[in-house]
C-alpha cells in the first residue's frame, strides 16, 4: 500500500528548517552572497533571495533587519572565513621566513579559490566602505591580520633576518594587493593583453613572484 503524504502536513524540508534556525540563517547567507556578488547591493532583491532559499521574506527581515543588514552579514562572514584560514596555520612554530612565505601563499590561494570574496570587496568599494564602517566585527578581523604580520615580522627582526623599520601594513599590502588584483582584473587583462590570469601555469608563476616580492621587501 502506498504511503500517501498528508496534505495538511508541511513539507519535510520546511519542518526541518523550523527546527534548525541556524541552518536557515546559513542558507540565507549562502544564497545572498551569490546574489550580491552577481548583482551588487542595489541589484540584489530580497524577494529573489527568499524564493531561492524557500523561506519567507519575513524570516530574512527577522534574522537581518533589512537588505543592508543582510549584505553586512554576508560581508562579515566573508572576512571571517579569510581570517579563519590564517588562524588555521601555526605560524608560531615556523621560522619567520617560512611563516611569511606561508602567509603570502595562503593569501594568494584564498583569493584564487574564493572569487566571491573579491567581488564582494569590489562591491563595497563602490559604496566607499560605508557598510564596513558600520560593522563591529570586520575592523577587528582585519586588525588581527595585521597583528599576525607584525608578530612574524618582529620575530624576523629580532632574529636578524628582516630589516627593521617597516610597517606591517605595508608588508600585508605587498602580498594581498597582487593576490586581489589577480582575481579582480582577470576579465580586463584577458581582453587587453590576451592573457588568462586564471591559467594554472600563470597562477603558479604569479604566486611564486608574489612570495619572492614580499620576502625581498623585508630581507635584511
């Protein structure tokens, strides 16, 4: 005998989501990230995000307040994932040169593997970092990145392998700027120069050149 579903009962998926509010939140953030990356803040629509997550629009407002609150939550999650990747490496047990090399390589790989992060930062630059200023989370996350560089650099200076007098922010920008550019400008570089920055061989060469550049910058 067939086990017919009771039409009065809600779909199984919806019932599960009501029992797991954190899953609802994560799913909304995942879909919202895709929408903001593809359409920007002004082009993304809460109705479309709600439809793609099979949840009510009111639930999005319940969790995030409004569309800008949702966008800010997406930004915070994106920065948080990058900082978590840095924390996963135990730099304290590496010598300073190896630690800086690993940190620069991680930054390059993260940008390549997470183009959505680059696109979100580009969107936020269009808005002149207005939402970053409103965040109570991102500022501290980014300061932690500079603290990581400072610890590695200070050890290198103490051990006599790095030259003194450098600003950790300059060191950070020396390897993160080309990592970002490598993704952000891929389409225009391909059009202007006929060069595919996403080609595997090109990525290997550029990754190594970024690491060499920062190591030469700090070398004594």
